[in-house]
């Protein structure tokens, strides 16, 4: 059921006006012009990204995975392209004390079959010691390959919290692209869907209609308690940890670690 324009009694306090379908469609098509321009600019940026210079580095440098130390070249799994996520790590912290932001990225790439179909492999790198990393990966039920780059310098190691892309040409390996911060968002499909919803991400920085619900701190929904309430207190842990394989709402992991 739709209402007619100008029917003030149908308006909802603090929300955009209620209109008929034709009026909505006209406004929707006006916004679509901007959306298409945004898409085309994204295509142009991607084209420029493909033309960035590359940095060659030693592909025989060793990283540690489930099979022990292996050369970085093995991460390509015989393919020519590789995308990795560099997951932050806090030594000695319990599982719920690891980075909630990195957890969102790793959780959203649970299967790389579509990347593999295009000749691209995927892996997660972290600076954590392998015994701690292996325990965390098993606890979370991650299916992607993880590797410890502890003590590794250069493009294979370095700072964490990044999406990084590599190209292989035979035994030669090249760094081609890297991004962090909001540049990591393309991995997280939840962000794109939330941006389409009426209330968006529910964050304070958003430009909202007057009277819209007040936003909260950025990424407020990345941690919650057992009941699903967003919180950064001692009862919280990264949201996917409540729904990992075999988890139940009453399970706890002990005292929260010192790192958020």
C-alpha cells in the first residue's frame, strides 16, 4: 500500500517523507545517475591501479604454515596472482583479545573458489607465533590458509592490517598493490549491504536525515556480549566468535585480553 504525496498524516517523525511509488521512482532514478558515475570512477581507479609500478622481492623467503616453513612462492599455489590479508596479532592474548577489525575481514573470506577460478589465490598472514596462530585458526574454524610471518621483513611481512596483492612470473615475485583502513572494506560485503539500508552502519560519522537515530562509535557492532548486545567491555569478543563452528551462547573464553 502506498500513500499520496502531501498526506502529512502519513509522515513518520524523524524520517524522510512518505510518497507514492512514482515519486519514489523519480527520486531513485535521480540518485542512480550519481551511483553510475561513482561506479565508472571506480572502474577508472581500478585501471590506474593495474598500471602501478611493481616491487620485486625474494620469493624464497620462508613463512610458517600448517606444514612448517615454506617459501613465500608456495602461497600462490601454482597460480600467477595472490591476495593476502595481513592480520594483526597480540602475543599471548586469548582468542577474544585478537583484533576485531581483522576478524571481520578474515571472516568474510571463508572460501576463495571464485578468486581461484580467475587464477588468484588467497591467504592470511600474521606476525603471531605459529603455535598461537594455529590454535586461533582452529578455534575460529577458518578454512583459508594462514601463515606466520614472524621475523619476516619486506613486502612478505611488515605492518599488519593490510590487503596486499602480488604477481608471480615464474620464480619472480612482485608486490603490486596494498591498502589499509577503509580500503579494506571491499572484502566485507556486510558494509555494502548496510550502506543500502535506511539506517546505514549506525555510526556517528554518517550524514543522516534530521531526526535519524544517533550513531555510535565507528565499528561499534564488531564486538558483542553473548546476548548480541554491542559492547567493548570485559564480556565482549569479536562478533563471529559467538557463531563459530560448535559455539554456544553460554560458552566463555576466560578473562578478556588487554588489547582491543
